[in-house]
C-alpha cells in the first residue's frame, strides 16, 4: 500500500511525512471525510500511521514489544460481588480463564460479557469497549432489592431484582438472566468511547437504541438466529411469572412487551407520530428508543439473513465513525444511509433497506441514493484507482 | 408529614411512585423516616442534584416532595450524583414503594 513508505520509519528517527503526527486525529478524520480526493487519501494514510504510532507508544509505555501488547489485548473479564452493598467493584469472584463460581449471577455476567466481546471482536474487529482491550468489569449482587442494571462509566453493575420481597410479590428476576441486558450495558461503554451520545432526549434515545441493537445481536448470534427467526425482545425472562409480559422492550413491535395491572403498559412508541415528550427518564431515553429500534429491525428484516452481518455492521460503523454527541434521529437516519452507501454501494439494496427502515418509523431520508458526504470509503477506494478523478 | 416519592429511568424504565402520609404509617416507620430525613439534611438540599459528567447510563432518577408542618421541599436527584447521607432515605422509600406496588 502507498502508506508503506511512511509507516516503516522508526520511532527514534521519525521520517517527515506531510500531515503525519501533526494534526490531531479528529481533524484528520474531518479531512478524510470532507477534503478533496487527494487530501482524503493523505488524511487516511496519516490516520493509519497515527494509529500505528499510538500502538507503539502504548507498548513502549508498558515496556513491552508491540506484538506482546497485542497478545495481552484480548478478552479480560473480571467479575465482582458487591455482597448486597453499594461499594464498587466489590470482592473479586472470577477472572479471565477462572472456573465457574456456581453463582448463576456471577457466571452469567462472565459468560455474557464474553459473548458480547466476541460479537465486537469477531464480527466488527473491535477489541473490547475502548477498542484497545479494556478490561470488562462486572459487579453482581448490587444492593438489596435492586431492580436494575447499569453502566457507571467504567463498569457494568447488576442487581438481583426483587429477591428481598416475598415470592408472590416479586416482579423482577436477577438482571444477568438475559444476555441482551449484558450486551446492552457493555454497549453503553462502546458508545461512551465512540459517538458519546448525550444521555438525554433524542441523542439519549439513540444511545439506548444502540445498546438494545447490539444487545439483541449478541443474543441472536448466540442462538444462530436470522433476523426473521429472532424475537427481538429485550430482557426476556427478567419478569417473574407474576407479570403479564414477555420482556422489557420489543424492538420489532415497540409498546407490546408487557401490559400488566401492576406495572402498567409498555410505553414505547414505534413511530414518530407517537413520539413521547417527557422530562422523566432523561427525556424518555428508554421510551423513544423504540423508534430507532424498529428502524433497525425493519432494515434487518428487509436484508434477511443474520442481522449482525449487514444491518449490524452499518449501525456499528455509523456509531464508531459518524454519530456525534448531539446527533438526533434524523442524523442517525441520514448517517446510517450514508454508511450503507459506503459499505455496500450507493443505491445498493442495503442502502434501500436502511431508507425503508427509517421511512417505516416516519423519518424520511433526503436525497436519491447519493450522499453529500461520501465519507472515508470512496477515498480509500480511490487509493486503488489511480485514474479515478478527485471530487470537484 | 406528607411524602411523595417517584423513581424513573433505569434499564427497565418502569415508573415507581408512592404517596405517603405519616398518619397512615406505624409509629416506628414514621420515626425512622423522620430520622433519615434529618440525617440527609433534606430541607437544606438543593432542588436539583444532577449526575456528574460521564456518569454512564441506565441510572435511576428520583423526585421527592416532603411537607412536614411548615417545612416543605422538593428535590430531583440522579442516582449517580446521590449524596451518601441521602441514600438511606431513598432506599427506605424505594422499599416502601416496591412493597406497596400492586
């Protein structure tokens, strides 16, 4: 590849290459997306070299060779027990490669973090939450009667549901019971390191939707289910038999997951016409996520096959490279459409499926298949096409 | 003493709320709540306690309104920003609300 001349320089005697190591990566990314073809190509080369250098620098900081650094950057799970208190992370009960503990919560947290890591690693070539092999830390048995799971900015935390109430009154089981909940929490970490979507109103609902999307894909991949075979239910098995419901959310038919005399009805909308304006729940982040959730499901059903392969890749690349902290639903629609064009071709069936997905939830994407901003892939392809002219 | 307690957010985002009047509680329960309210310095807390930056996701949000004689105060607090002194009161009210659900 043409960047070889610059990437072979040693750390001690850096070769001068225009752009390299001078502009910060975010600026390079802007150029890679918006510059002329030549600028884009240079920026892309620089980004690759910068990534290379970052890895070498990290390796030097750790006092190991780069090849070793890669070797240790594999799956690193740690599971702790809060012993019903609120101090985090708690007492270590299982680390990577350790034998099962016999405690279902601890073992589910361990296995689910592994399934999620594997989806990101094996399908999207991402090494953990930060892309750099960050340890996957989980704490189980958090507080008493804690009917929740969360990501605290550094780790995953799971409660045991209503374990403190008499059985006839219990509504929630332990929160590790469904692998998509684990995928959901871990994905909050991925989002934090990538688009860092603000956790309120539409950007927050997108943040939530990304967690449901990849949480569900972890479950579907574990079960080898196609988009058509999947139930698209989030949190299946979390409710006890005392609740009339199949799970917490239905990505396919938002608003239908539960309808219970005690808990009320699933409040999720599946169309912009039913968008919920509320100050609660950070502006309805777990409510309006039903809209982008359904857009994803329709896209995946249109494409057929395993949802993590194409629809999942389009969403993942959009989350990684395009969404910004203040992105809204329209941005997500436009950017997933743009990504589909870059990955599978402008006007491709994949791109049309994305358009259809958003259209079904009431979000129309402007433009006829091309995009104003062709992004990185065309520039990358240009590197291999010497005759291809630059963008005017 | 009147207490209104509401919880929103969390992974399941299922609202939990309870309206309490100390007259309807056992003497012991009311005494314990008063103690927790005093320990939290509830009537002197700000009206809104937000989550710190990078506080993660799926945390609970609480709304509390307490009227006791001529003292009255409303508070909105995110779980991620909750002062330790307030935790016993919130945990107690959460348990009361969960036990009375249904």
